[in-house]
C-alpha cells in the first residue's frame, strides 16, 4: 500500500515538481529535470515501449524513427474544419449564435454535426433547452445545412478530410510530422514511426 501511495503521489506532484528550477543556467543546466523520479519513470516507460515495438519487427530489419513532437496548439483540427464549413455554407444571419449553440452542445466536428442533423426536430429542441444564448435556427435552414454536410462527406478522401482543402495552418506540428513521414515511408509509416508528444 505504501508503494501504491508513493506511485500516486509521484503522478500527482511529479509534473510540477520536476520542472522547478528549469530556468537555471550554467554547468549541469537541466540535469535536475532529468534526474527527477517522475521524468526517470517516463523514460523507463518510453524505453520499454520502444523495445516492445522493435521486438515486433523482423530480426534482420529492426529500426524505428523516434520523434519528439507536440500536439496542435490552439483549436483542434475537427473544430476548425467545422467552423470553416459553417462559414462557407451558412448564408443567414445569426452565424455567431449558431456556432455558440453548437459548441455549447458538444457539436465540435463534422461527424457530430452530421449525427445531430439526422433528427433536426430533436436538435432544435436541444438548442432551445440547452443552447447558449436562446438562438434557435429554422427547420429549413438546418435541412439545407444537413444536405450540404452530406454532400461534402461524399467528396472526402479516406481518413475523413478533403486533402486539397486541408490547410497547413490548421495542422499542428504532430500532424505535419505524420504527414511528412507518410509521404516518405508510405504504408510503413505506422510501423516504423514512434512518437512522444505533449
């Protein structure tokens, strides 16, 4: 039980304690971070995962590209794509209210929007009862939005996005890294790439 409690404490306090003094300069700068038990624990887990991934590969052809990268800063890509879709296809007033209502109901991607638009009456009722701001779009306008969303889905490439419309500005460092490795390694990318990201 003591070991279990110590492990819990490490997970709870480690992230903040590990980086105390990280801004110090001079000889040994950063050593304190890497010597902290929390960071050493992360390193052990990473080494184990790399070893396991290598063990799954053919003995005469074992290699991995290990990348430390970051998740997308700012708005998540599915939400950015939804926002752009609404800006393109919503031709009426109340655009800001519509976005606010959708986001307050957890409609934050094209997939969730299409699901909700399958029952427009229920969606309008949810917006009326739980939406933020009291704005309720008309049945007809949501029907048109549903048709546009379905039409756009038919033009999507595998993976759920229009590659030609996918803007680099909407992609984070992690997504750009994955995209580059996919172009370089093709179908091998998911077996040969190992990513550590925050």
